[in-house]
């Protein structure tokens, strides 16, 4: 792994080129050799790939008018890349992204471009984790609005001092809109979402959670909220 200091021409770099990956950590910018991840071919992985195949076929069947509408919507709703720069997706990229969100919350597949892409954000979120019980509860500031569901993701138990989580979150629970919302229970003596996926953990471990509110009709997602707690 090589540390990198960028100059006046190249200010920053991310992702891979050839066999090298440019990234950034608490120690600064660095480059490392690209390592191909192991393909576990789990059921979850197969479901995701099957979903993308299905979305691609659905996209082709939408028709020119609907596809043009998605292209226009994509131009009107730019996204932020990892540098914070504004980027414009293609209509197909936007359709795939929204369809993936809808699939996550078991919504109805899109057949037309949404009129708007609005969803609430959970805001500051509190996590309480108790290893002995076991118990994990998650309390957002903002619960899903009508027509939305909350997707709660978790990372495997981490050492207390670790700050970088990475792309290791897995879906734990989907909670639909509730007129009288209560804290999300993602682990209890009778409900095993976290332990079923990651196994048992001990006191002193960091339990990291990510919450995202998703519109079940349009697939729009609000800004995700990340939170963690040191398990007692």
C-alpha cells in the first residue's frame, strides 16, 4: 500500500484504474492493489443479480415515451458522487436505482417515470445494543411518512475503536409506515435479525446501523442515517 500526495493537477482520486485502487482513509490518500472479492454466490447475492436482470428486461419493455420521461427526470435530478460533485445519471441508471429500492421494500415495479422523487430522511438516530439479552433497538428522529418504509441495515460486530465501516452493511429489517411508530427492534430474545445474519457478539463491540426511508411507490430514498453504539 502506497501513500499518495496529490498536486495542483490531480486533486483527488477514487475507484480503480488497471490493477490499482485509489482510496482514502484516516491516514490520508493511498493506493493499493486491486483484489477481486470472493464470490460466495449466496442466495441474497443471486437475488440481487436476478433483480437487475429483471429490471433490465423491464426497462426495454417500457416504450420510447416512458424511457424519454426517465431520461428527462434523470437530467432534472442530478446526484452527488463521492467527491460531492453533481453528476447526471442516464434514464436507465435512474430506473435501475429506483427499482432496486422498490424491490427492497417489496413495492410494485415502476411502469412510468415518477412525477417527483421525494423521501424523508431518518435524521439523528440512536442505537442501543445489549449483548447478554441480546437486544438492539434503533430510534430515528424521523419515522417513515405515509407511503414510505424504513430499511434498516447492519454491519458485523466491530472493534470499539474502528471508525471506518465500509460496504459491509446487510439488510436486517423493513418497517412500513406506522401511524404510531415505535423504536425499531432489530434484535431481541424472540426476534433474531442481527444474530441470524452476523452471529452472536460480545459486550464492548461496536454495533453499526444504517437507516434509509424509501418511498414504496417511486423508489425515492432520503439521505441515509448512520449510527452506532458500543454494546454493553
